[in-house]
C-alpha cells in the first residue's frame, strides 16, 4: 500500500484519541547541538477537525489491525474498515519529514494490538528510540502504552517519550467487562501504578534517567455505556488522587457502521463532553469535589456550566463581598477565573474593589453581577429565585432538527 494511503487510513483512525493540551514537556532545542527539533511551553501543535475536535497534526496509529474486539471501537477485530500498517521506519520518516517541513511539533503514536501486547509495545518503543537516538529528535513524543505489555517495555517507553498514557476506556469495571472483554481494569491500573512509581522515583532522585517528564494521562469514552456523569467524574477524581494523572480526557462515543447492539445507535450530545471537561477543570484547579458538583446520581446540566450550576444551588454564599471574601471563594464566583481572582486579591491590598474594576478585567458582567458586592455595587435582585437567574443565563436554545433520524444517519 502507498505510504500516503496508509497515512490517510491511520491518521483518520487515530482521531478518536484525545490529546489536546499543553504538553508539559521540558523545553528542549537543537541550537548548537546535533539533531533537530524543539519543544516549547505550549507543546504539541493542534488542528481542528470538521466536528470541532482538536487534534495534533501528526496523530497516527502504527496499525489499525487489532486482536481485541472492543464493542465501542471502530478498529475492533470484527469491524469492516480498511486496514493498514506502518513499519517503524515509515513512522520515523513521516515524523522527521513533517517536522522539517514545519507541519508538526511532535508525534502522538498509538496502535491496535497485533501479534501480542509485548510485540506491539516493542514496535512503539522502537519508533521513539530511533527518533531520539538515531535522528536526535528533540521534539515532543506522546506514546499510548499497552497495559498488558511487560513493565520493562513501559519503562523503556518512558525513557524516550515525553508523556505516556494508559486508557481506562470506561468508568466502571462492569462496563469494561461487557464492552471490552479482552481488557482488564485491574491490569490497566497496574500499568498506571507502575508509571506513577517511576515518576515518583524520578522526583525523589532528579539525577536518575529521564522518565516521561510530562507525566501520564488517560481517556474515558462518554456515552458508550449507561454510566452517568457522576460515575465518570468520580472515576476521574480517584484516578487523579491515586495515580497523579496530568489529565483525564473525555471522548464522546461515536457510533460506527454496523455497530453491535451492545452500544448505543446514537452519539451523546457533544455538549455533554464539553461540560465534563469544564467540571474536570473545576476538580483539578478550583478545589471542587465531585459531590459538590453532582451530589446525586445523574448528569451535568447542559444549559449552564458546572460552576454556575453550583452557585445557583448554593445561594447562601452569595452575593459575595469581593473586598472581604476568602481567595478560594472568589474563584468560585461565576464569571471569575483563577487569574482574575488573583488580580482582585492583589488589587484589594492597595484599595477597595469597585464595580468598574471587574469590567476592566473583562469579567463576564452578565454572569457575575448577581453574585458579587463591591464598594459601590450591591445587586438588586440577589433575593430572586435561582430559576429566574438560570433562565436568564442559560445558553441560547438551538433549533431542533425536523427529522432527527435522518440527521443521526
């Protein structure tokens, strides 16, 4: 098969792997050194697919052949899709050629399972090894690891890759057993644990060999099973605490032709994936816990963002006096982010905060007004029902499709 044809198949097959974030890799360059390439503070380059997904410019699978029959996967064993396979040399050539043409800043490489988990992992490691040692490539490399592979191979991958990821796939063990019977949550978590131990060892002994300096991440598929957002976020919260993950990515399930009956025929709303990312950010950066955002089973609201939903459910905290409130509480006010919260703290050390200051900081005034008090402002409708505020602040409704069945098809 022609290399261009392989690239078309295997780049398209990789679009379901989420990886859109700053890499976290250390800055490297080849100025005055052998080799080529560099990493920057922003990490890997990105592009956008027509459905709005942000993807790296060179995100490919080594192969989309696979021994596994995961029901939600387009590349499962029983799926009727075109198949292709790169050699190690072909992936290395594509990466170096694309980098030298300034198309990419790095490589995101995953693969279906061929022959065995160890064989597949050896191939992935070989790509990274040749790029680093033979071509002196100093750009960003993200490898998807195979949980069933020998831990020694995963350790070798960490010596060459900036980031490793082990996909948890689904939020509950029952769902994994039902939809991905060849995979084991226990094995996946063992692989995550071995990566965390290596990262901890590197942190305790900085002079030890490099190991995945950008940490590890994982991905969960949303909407392929009956798990609600509370289950998904609870699993994410546990993973962050137990394995010190850099990110949990959420990928909305995408039905494929001839899907098995064990998975839904229609995708979940893309907005659900977006709300999960917003809630995940609140967990990682704002000090929220899952039981605050979703105290009961169910999904996040689609018409308003999770922080606004929390504020409307906890009106006892509002309106909040910006000149007296605790710093961590200021960041919980809808319309105020972490950066502006710190700016307000710095400002009130000099003088009292006034309403115009918030406008100068480009805060969302429509969203923020009912929840704050400043030296010259007190909301007139602070006692108004939360339902009224929710209707006023909800996202604009969208026109429904006349024939949703045709749209889904």
